[in-house]
C-alpha cells in the first residue's frame, strides 16, 4: 500500500502553528512512511517554524481582513482568489489523503479547495470562542476537534469531538522535577515562587504590573521568574537579581512550571491547556488585543469552573495587589484552584485528534 499523504494548514500565530506541528509529529509516529506538506501564509512565522521542525511548507499570498486598515482590505479579494488557485495547484500536485486545518487565514483557501475535491477534511479549534476561518469551514469538513464544551454554538453538533488541545508532553511529570527546577533557577526552597508568562514577544501591561509590584513581592518574600519577552528584555533585564529573574525566553518551560507555586499568564488557548495540565494556581490576565476577544473567553471558561482567577487589564491598578495577597494568604483557595484546573486537563489530546484522522482514512471515499 502506498504511503499516506497528509496536508496540514494553520498559521499566523503560534497558537495555530504548534498544534499543527504536534499533530504531524504524532501522525509520523503512527505512519513512519507518510508524507507531509504544510501550507501557510507567506511572510508569517509558520514559514520559519515548520521547516525548523523538519516539515516542508508552501506559502500562500493571503492575509486576514484588517479591522482598521481599510486600504489593505482592498487587496483581500485578489489575495483570496490567488490563494484558491494556488491551493488547487498544490493539492493537484501533492494528492493528499486527508486535509487538516488548525485555524488561521491560510487554512481557509486550502481546506475550501480540499473539501470541494471531496477529500476528507478535519479542523481543530483551540479556543472556547471559534475563529472566523473555522466557522467558515465547519459546514464543509467532516470532523471538528475542539478543546472546550458547548462548541455547538459555532459548529454542527454531529461533527464535534471534544479532544482538547495538543500540549508538550514534557509537562506530564513536572511534580517529580521540583528539586531539579529549584536548582536550575537557583531558587530559595523556603520561599514561594511566582512565574510570570507574557508570551514569547512579551506583554507590555503585564511587564509594567510586575515592575510596579516588585517591592510588594519582596515584602511578601516571593521570588519571581519573569518571562518578559524579547521586545521588553532590554528594558527590564537590569532588575534581574537573586530573587527576581528576568528572561526574554524560557527554554526549559517544564522546569519553570515545576518551580512555580503561582502563575500569572496570558490566556491564549495553548497556554490555558498547558496550565490545566500543570495544575498550579493561576491568575489570568487576558490580552484585550486579539480577534474576537478570544483570551477573555478562554479565561472565563476556566474561571467559571472555579479553576482560576481572572483580572482584566483595566482592573490591574485597583485589584491586583488585593487579589494576589488574598491568593497568597489562603491555602484552601490555592488548593481549590489547583485541584479544579487539573480536572480540566486533557493530556492525550494529540492522540485523540490523530485517532479521528485515522477514522477518516478508513472511511469509504
């Protein structure tokens, strides 16, 4: 039997790219002779990240509709038409057995063409509020893998499978890495540790909050692992000393999570899924600057199950100190948040998604 061929599209942000790569790697384990081709948007980060992970990628001339930049939107119909033609050529040349989309505007033309060709198509939605691309594709694909309940608000109920989001597997055993983590970061075992995550680029408002709170953390005896992002590292690296460690990136995320007693984080879909697996008390500070306010909705779905605290950026100046001290002083609250967020973890999400893809391979054409 000839090797299977998988075509995968998802990009624009890490939240779409990393699930696509995780799915491809799990498929590789199941089908070692399979061929893979990714399709992304030219000039976006997938054109770099996908080859770094050992996969081929083709680029489309496509971008999303910009809410405020009306002149840029004039080119959108031309870009879409160009991407549909290019997608048709790519599919004709590669002849995939299954098409997989993980969101982002590049997946729209590719999955549209694949579905028109009657290829089995599956999409994966990371967020609790479905993105425009996946909503547009949902009527044409055969399966929709989701991370949150009640997604029949956006998708046909009979196509939905609740699998969770793919997460890094090195987070499954972080409890056993506590001592290694404290030594790696050279932390004081007698003190509580706060881990601050603002994303790889950084989050300006979170960084300002942490800077403003350094004296409070010192008074409380809290040591800080502060991932400020590459855009902000030059501004904050001077505040790095024994009890405050400032990093542009954290290459050992499993150890960072293992060292933490409390976590402050944005609420991107993959971050939320990882934090469920990690099971530490979390204060979510959602970014207000993402499409359809996804992050606030992601965080709210966790907060609604008594599994985390959420503070909007507009509340930080009046609420953060109070809420953080409350969390520090209330061990029963810490235990409740930790226990409840762990219940939401889906450590086998990638395998579950691949299982749905395998079912598509076995369906009659």
